[in-house]
């Protein structure tokens, strides 16, 4: 692959990945043991490990569909995700996020909801919804990637970034 094309592919993958995982930093908080326990129960009741695996698979497939040149890096991507984003590595973070986001009572209500037929249906369709949402976002970014790349090149040439609109 030509050097310039390779750089574009890497830039596109990096941008898409950043869009999918970038989140603002929060002050360090610690959930109470009761909230942590409720979060663990919620995560177990929704079989988040399975949903997480489906979401990660959908993300890889979406990247390949959106950027066919990325297919040659599929093995590298999977290896990278297995190394840094496997369920055992991310599980504690997910428990903490839920414990900090929802109250103990809210997590009990969510657990009860996800045990209903509608809750189970929502869980079944969540990976597909996430994949479709990701594809829409990626497609919109890709449609306008030349503009972003042009602005980034101009900013690099001028020695700084342009102000926010």
C-alpha cells in the first residue's frame, strides 16, 4: 500500500476509534459497596459480557465495511482489542460506570425491567442499534473527511489549530 494511502487509512481508523470511545474525564469518585453490588447484579442480569462481545464484533465489522482497506488489518485490530479491551479487563470499569451513573434503586428497577419481555427484546436488539448508529456516525464523518483533513493540513501548515466555530 502506498505510504500516503496507508497514512490515510491509519488516520481514518484513529478518527473512527476516537469517535467511538472518547469520553470526557470525570473527577475520581468511588461508588458505595451497595451501589457496586447493585451494578454487578444489573450487569449480570443483562448478560453484558455477551452484549459487549457482540458490540466489539460489530465495531470491527463496521470499520471494515466503512473502510475496506482496513480489512487487511483485521487480525491486528482483533489482537489489539483482545489485549486491551477484553471483557475481563473492562468489566470492573463497566461496574464502576453503572454504579456511579445510577442509584442503587435505579439499578434495581433496571434489573427488573430487563427481566421483562420488552427488556429482553431491548437487550437482544441493542448491539444492532449500536452498530447502525455507529455506521451512521462513521458514514457522516467519512462523507466529510476530506474537509477535516484539509482543515487539519491547513492548521499544521499555519502552525496551529483554527478556533472552534
